[in-house]
C-alpha cells in the first residue's frame, strides 16, 4: 500500500548509527515496494524531430507512475458514482506536487536575459535594406519618366512596375 511505501526506511536512515533507525517502523515492512511504470511505454511512439507529436509527449516521457498509484485510481473507479476520468482527475489533484517535481523543467521559471539587439550586423542589414529600397524607387521613377520611349513601350512599363513593387516589398 502507499502507507507502507511512504514509511519505508530511507537511504540516510539505513546508514545511521542507531539500529532502530536502520530497521525502521513496522508500517514500512512491506515487500519490495512499488514498481515504477513509465507512461510513454503505453503511448503511441512519435518522432519529435519532425513535429509529429504534441509538446506534452516530452513532458510525459519523464513521468513515472507506480503500480500502487494505478491500484488507487482503479479502486476509485469501483465507486458507481465515479467514472475513470473523475478518479484520474482526483488522483492527479492529490498528487500534483509529485507531478510538478518530476515533469516541470529544472530551469523553471525561466529568467530573461538582456541581449544587445543593435549589433553591427543589425546596422549593416538596415543600411543594405535602405540602399535596396532607394534603388528600387529610383528604377520605378526612371520607368515612369521614360515610359514614352520606344524601348519602354516594348518592355511594358506596367509589368516592370509590378516587378519593382514586389522587389520593394522584399527589400
């Protein structure tokens, strides 16, 4: 039972100088204890690198539930007023602290890092985009000024302006 598992002798008590602490109480004298069951063994496998599965899959791979926990959930489903979902939700609410210890990342809560945004590469990128936008505007102006010439009539000024407007948006 969970009472037996919770009263088992810890590793620190096993190495203590007191014989009574090494043995522990009679409440913790059960067999080998509970066997952890890994949840992902029951889940359908998926490839996280290709984005086939939910982000919760990574969290669940680190969570273990014991056979005693399953036994407690199943015993709650024996009550005719409770279905499996209610029994699971009740068990989860009672063991939320254990879930947070095993699933929540060690780096939680995360802290903001101050990162310098305006680096020399940023200034170079801004200058290059301004230069390309200016050149596109100059080309568009030249197309409008020379639209009556023979070369520009054959080149279809409207088509050139559509291409230049796309280049402006990309720049």
